[in-house]
C-alpha cells in the first residue's frame, strides 16, 4: 500500500459529501473528538432549544405545555425519528427510560413469549449492564432462567430449540466487532427463539434494518451516536407483530390504556405505548430532539461509507506511523465485520489515552488494556485521523505516557 500523507486526508475532506454536517455541532477548538461512541458532541441547536423550552414553554405555559407543546407525545415523536434510522416503522419505536431499564422491560416481554424455554443466550463480550439486567430479571422471575454466554463467533451455532431469547449488542463496545444481524435473526426464527438487539453502538452510526432482517425487539442509547446529551433518554423497538401479544412488567400509568381516567386496575394500552412507564423527561427529550435533528437530510449509507473509510485509514496509518510501539489492533480489519470504531490494545493503554487527551485527542479506555477511537462521520474529518495518529506517535516516541500524572485512574475511564 502506498504511503499516506496529510494531503491525502485533506483531499478527502475537500470532497466529503457529509462535510456540511460538522457545522451542526459545537466542537471546542483544539480538540479532535473520537469518543462520540461514548458521548455524542453537543449540537449547536441544543442550548437554545432547552432555553426556549424552559423559559417560553415551562416558564410561560406551565402545565398547559403538556398539550400545548405536545410534551406528552415526545416519546412517540422522537421514536418516529429514530425509527427512520433503524429500519423500523414509526409506530414501533418509543423514547423512554434508560437503556438498562429497557433491556429489563423487553427481555421480560420476550421471555414470556416462550415460557417453555429457560436459556437467555448472549455473548461473553456483551456490555455488563445488559448481562446484569438479565441476571436480575432471572432472579426476580424465579423460574430457573439461565443466562448462557458464549464467544461471539459461537452464537449462531448455539441458537437452538432450548433458547428463549438471543440477547446481543450488535457492535461490541470494546472491539467494534459487529454481529451479522440478519443471520442471527434467521437462525433464531428457524428454531422458534426471539431476538433482542442492543443498538447502543449502531443507531446513528450506520443504517440498521430491524424489519428487513426480522428482528423482534431492540433497545438503544440516546447519548452516543444520537447526540442527545449526557444521560439522554433511551429508546425501544417492538416489532408490530409482538406489540399486543406481549407486555412489559413495569405497569406505569403512561402505559395504561387511559392514564387520565385514573382507574385503580392496570389495563395496558394497545400498540407500542404499553412499553412506556412514567412521565417523559421533557428537558432531556428536547435535547435529544436536537441530537436527532443533526441527521436531517443525512444519507446513512454515506455515513457508513465514511465511517469505514475513517477506520480503514486509521488502521493503515497506525501501521505506517506507530509500528514497534506495542500497539495491537483489537478490531476486525474487514469493514463489514466492524462498527464505527477502532480499538488498540497497549500495555499502557490507560496512560497513553490520558496523554492523548492532554494533547487534545479524545478517545477513551476500556479495561483491561483497550484504547477506543470512535468515528462519528457527521463531525469527524479525515484530517482529524491524520492529526490524531500524529499525536499518538508523539506520545509513544516521547514515552510521555509513562509520567505519573497519566497513570492515575479516574472514576470514569
Ligand atoms: C452505553 C451502553 C449502555 C448504557 O446503558 P445505560 O442504561 O444508559 O447506562 C447499555 N448497553 C450498551 C451495549 C451500551 O453500549
């Protein structure tokens, strides 16, 4: 492969069809942000929008805002916007609660479809909160459900007639390895199992096709690629065919058939609304709406293309510039098997990342030794990859990562 230099990256930026989207974000000067997979950047519209909702809507209209400003419809309205990003119908997605809670709700709904089966199947690289939620639910149900974990590449073969639910995160948060959603859904369907997908690292990162691949249930995160802000509300998807056939166990009044009838007995609404629990967090939803608006007019297939090129270039450039410094690529080299991030193992991974952050290149670290670099094609430029790798090279050649200051662990890594 030919040697890359900065001009190659600038040339790609000059003809990038997504370059316009970067203007939609507030990005601090001197920072290269490669952590949108953990917390999306701030859209320029967010602060003004929140200010309006606070001062004009809440401040002036008080409780009448629920009807007047449609606050009460926010879970559905934002759900419809997310549906367009993940291959779902508008009435199959709602925004509500946190990712963790939605795992609990939908896993419970999915398990009830196969009361005869006891296995919840997942992979051993899945995000811990998903696994914890499954363990807690199994304990609460007290019906001998068993969470079984196998290596990611063993999932398909393990899906058999004893499996009730296959619960997977499509893209591994550490390595970026991507499951074959269509193949998993097909195999599950063939043996009468159901699928629950976590799209935390998929929604907004590339086109997802839940209905086209036959997914049953899905959940996802509002604060990563959807740019909803720290702790933004999450979303859930229930395929239409299961909406009235299943229930979630948290009987809250927003899932009731007639919340304002104030009846004493629970009666679930029909459709996706029964998966709601309580009052929507309007201010947080307003911020998430701005995050979703950054996708206005954006072709997700271009997002995918750019994300893969950014990743391929990073891999090529690290090999060119940083060989011999103990970095081991932990992500698939093949784009089709990768999400929107590239990870490297390094013995001093935590400290190297701290040194990078001190120099304005923000990625993050996941134990035991992985440095993650996430690509959000809406605001990451090609030249940022060049500059990030140049900084990485400096940090490694000077060995400044060995300084004690970079080796003290903070609470959030
Ligand atoms: C980020 C993430 C979560 C986060 O769950 P919260 O309830 O928002 O804390 C869950 N699952 C996966 C796979 C994630 O990447």
